[in-house]
């Protein structure tokens, strides 16, 4: 019953900005790390950014200085602010959350459905 729903993807020009959102819903006991992966055709899946429940962040070198991950624990949401976008940022972006639902025996990883980001002039 737990699910992650993503939004905010779209088409932007190089140098533009986009903000992705991901909302967790359902019977959730606790959420640990949340983050974002991306997958482009013919390329390796890449961990873009992650953030702990305490707010510690980590970024891939390819996005460091341009992207910012944040979360709102009360709303059970994670965000990815993407600035100075490049064509190489084009990919499907997937949010994830390591969480324990009330029916879960232990923490497990849940995934969003993916949202497409296209950077093109």
C-alpha cells in the first residue's frame, strides 16, 4: 500500500531549471534515506543524490554544485532542484525511499514510477 509518486519532469532548455517532487504515502512507520536515481538510454544507472532523515546529503560528481536535494519529513516528501541543466542530464529520474511500513518486517526500498527530464534546445 506504500507508494511513491513523482512529479515535475518536463522539457527545458540548456541552462534552465526544474524541480522534481516525490511524495510517499500509505501506512508508513519510518522513512530513512531518500534519494534520486536517473537512467538514460545506453547509459549506466546513476545515483544522483541522496539525503538522510537527519538532512545529510550526497551528490554524484556530475551534478554537484548544480542540483540540490531536500526533504520535508512532515510531508514525507523529497525534492530535487535542478539548475544549470545540461543535455547530459536528460534521463528518466526515479525517486526512492528506504522505509518501513507498518506491515513491513524491516526497512525496504520503495521506488517511484519515474519522471522524464529532457534538456534540449
